[in-house]
């Protein structure tokens, strides 16, 4: 049986049917992320390799399997526009599989009425930015809001590590580590020259004294086929 078929067989329904219905096979790194049991995992993947789905697949599977309601997954993006795009993109497989999973974004553009509702009745997956996360962590009821948090996904982490915004996020992740000590961290990055430095940045204290951040490298895929068009005249 081809490796892709073995990977597909590891997916539970309805995810297997969703992939099969499109004639797709999950990428090996998507299955690796699903199986990862490390406190912190860094995925290095080129653009177009499905790293966003890889980051959310464990959350979707856990929620389908009956994980407790409340805020299950927190997604942090360096850009609020990216958070809004991810919400739209993530809504497609959720709707097509008929999953009862609420996904909302919480940024500076979110209306006040939606912010108040999210505070009283948080979605399963909340998409936000480092600045909005810092604000939410300052709330008096933050311990209640984040108590059941199971997963944190940090997207485009290479754009944050080593910056002032990254320092702010590091403080937020450390705070989340005290409010939800059992949560797991997944960080997603495009291909970078020094992935070990990003893994080191993610390791303490988010791994809670355990092994350093695990790094998963996606298959680079086939080489690009580039043709230069020349003017015949």
C-alpha cells in the first residue's frame, strides 16, 4: 500500500471521507502533526504545503471526538488580516464535513458586541493577534476563559521570534502556560535558514521543563517548473 494510503487510513471519519472525496492524500507532515504528543512542536513547511491545516488538524479531530466545550484552541497570527483569512479558509472544511465547531476571530476590528459575547461564550477556536492576546490575558476572568485551553497555534512564527512583538507574545505564552499547563503549542513557519533558533525560542518555558521543542520538516515537494516567455518579435 502506498505511503499516502497508509496516512489516509490513520485519519478518523469524517476527515478520511473529506480527503477521499477530493482525491487528496494528507501530507506526511500533516499526519506527523496529528500524532505529535510533544508540549511544543515547530513545523517548517514551504508555502502551499498545507501547514495551516497541519496546525489545526489535531484541534479539529479532538473537537469531533468530543473534547469539552469552551475555548479549545487559540490561534495567534502576526497580522489581523491573516487571522480573518484563516477563519474563512478553516470554515470551508468545517462546513463541508458538517462539524459543529465554532471559529471566530478577535482582533482590533472585531465589534464590541462580538467581543463581549466571546468573553461570555467563547468559540471552540479563537483567532487573534499578539496584541489582542495580551489584552485578553489582562482580564480579571482570564483564568476562567483559558482554563480549558488545549492547544495554541502560532502562525508565521519566523516573523515574530526575536522581535518586540515576539517578546510580547513570549510573555503571553508563558502566562498561558500557568493558566492552562497541559496545553500544547504548535508553531508554523515558512522555510528559514536557522530553524533551531526558532525552536530554542519556543522551548523554554513553554515545554514546562520537558524536552525542547520538536521540529518537523515538511517535504519540499517537486522542484518548480519555470518557463520564461520570450517575445517572438
